[in-house]
C-alpha cells in the first residue's frame, strides 16, 4: 500500500494569525507534523497542501514536498474539510491511501503514524480516524432549560461512579486515514466501517486558541528536555 501523508495548511487562520508558520518550541508549528511523517518508514511521500507562499517555503525547508499550490477557493473559512484532500489525491493519483495530518496536532508522534497505518494493514479498513477518550462523559452533561433548570442531556438511570460508565471517545483531529478510491466515492473519512485509532490525551492536544498553544509549548519543551523533567 503506497501512502501519501498530506498536511493541509492554509494561510488564513483566525484564532492564532499565521499559526502554521509561527515558532512553537523552537520551530514552526507545521514542522512538527512534517518531521513526524518523514520519520515514518510507512509513509511514501510527505506533501503540504497550501495556497500560501510563505507556508510553502517553510514546509519545503522542513523537508516536505509542495508539488502544487492549492486553489484559493479551497482555502476559505467555509471550505468543507474533505475538499483539500480530494484535490490532493486528484493531483497525485498514484497513491493507494492518504493519511491526513492536521498541523494543529504537533504532539502527534511518529509512533502514532506508524500505529494507525499498522492498524490499516491489520484490519483492511477503508478509513480510520484518530480518537481520544472523552474527558467529560455525556451521561453527566446537562442542558439549561427555562429559568436555568438543569435537564440531563441523555435522561436515564443515574450513574455516580465514572468506572461504571462505558468509555466514550471523540475525534481528536490529529489523523485521518482513507483509501483513495473509497474517499472519492464517500467524500468523507467518516462512513460505514470507519475504525477508531485511540491516542493519549497528551498526543491529542489540538491547537485552536492561545491556551492550547501555551499547553502545547510546555508539553513539547518538557518532551524535548528543555524544561523541568
């Protein structure tokens, strides 16, 4: 199975302007994902999809390929997330599968990449997405009704102990694997038979705002031994 690692990185980030090229723990944010992919023997090519010339230059300097520039119309705030992937596999049709790596997950490791691709080989799944155990269980969630009254989101038997609840998982956004023919047909990584690949809470940190950025910087510095052990 030939696998393309695809890193989508547009220039118009809103929460943290220019975050893909902003320095995080000593190198540009996007470089963390590029380096993790390059270190995997299971990846055949590491490609960055962007419409932004600066991001393209930073990506090349970090070792990724930028064989095409993404059309501007596929880089808008409201562009469906699958569209850059479908564009990339149309531009590079030789690969059997694609592994989408969001640059906003800099703590995702090469071991995670190898793990999800090993699972693809073992299960022959058409698609696999990375997940993380949810910190807050939906059985303990409420909505506010009239006058601020609390109503259980899922009414039913009360459960007082976390260990009595089944584990639940949420998408962490770090990795999306799909076989290219299936993706073209489904136009989504999520469909009948999609498999979950669990990741640790630390590896699942997703940078959406300044607080996430600070957390990622501390964890990366600790991992690299540049701050307290």
